[in-house]
């Protein structure tokens, strides 16, 4: 999938100095024009007990703003790699990797980050009873770091969310029926790119 979007008089929020005083004002400003190129692609792999879904995306914007003028054109690359190892009919292991490179979204420069999750699923009683064990953000690397540098004002944020953890659940299905839907869900990479810009 690919898209190229042109914005005319786009509204963004950035920081300015208020009346030459020691006050920072965050206000909406119209940008004369900016363009965004978004590309996303993916594939599915299956070999023996291994099944995988790979999605790659890129967001490249063309935006100039501020006084003095600064270009915010560094592309952001995103990747998502989900692996499922079906050991047998009742046991499977899941390993997921996702992350993005350093780059611009609007006037913000996001730092690179990645996340690794893993899980184990055990089913019994013809699939009615299911045990789920998941490890989220195993290495504690899913942090939010960004810099906003405009109008000679620099704002830096480092946020460490409490997302690292272990979860266990047990599910039992009463009178479960198989879904007739056989299709695959569409890639959500462009949606993720759009959210990154907000």
C-alpha cells in the first residue's frame, strides 16, 4: 500500500516565546504546505511448525516550519514481525517484535525504539479449555522519547510506561462454533503511521 498526501494550510501546534518574556506559548499555527509519503507492505511465511507475518512501513514527510526555518524531513521506518511456532495440536509459542527508527512526525523527532513480546498457549478438551501465558515488553524497551526543536526552543520528553509484565489467563468456551470467515485481516500499518503523526 502507498499514499501521498498534500496538506494546504495545515494546522500544527508549536512553541514560541511570548512577548520576549520568559514564557513559552504553545499555539496553533498554519503551515503553508506539507506533503507526506506513506508506504506499507507485508508478507506471510509458513514452513513446518513456523508461521510468521512480517509488516514493514515508512513515513516520509516534507515539512518546513519555524523561525529560523527548519526541515522536518527525516523518514520513520516501522517493522512488525510476529512468529507462531505450532509445536503440536495443543501447544504453541508466540514471539513478536515491533519497533521504529528515529525520524520526524510533524515537528517532533521521535527516537528509535523496539518491543519484544512472547507467549505460550496450551489448549485442552478439543480446544474448549485454553491456557495463555504472555510476557509483555520483555526487555523494558518500549519507551517514548522525543525532541521538539523549533523557534530556538527545545522540549525533550522521556516517558517510561509501566508496560513490562507477565499475564496468565484461562478461558473455557461453552458450545463454541467455528467461524465461517476464512479471510485475513488487512494490514494496519498505515493506521499506525497516521497515529504516529498525531
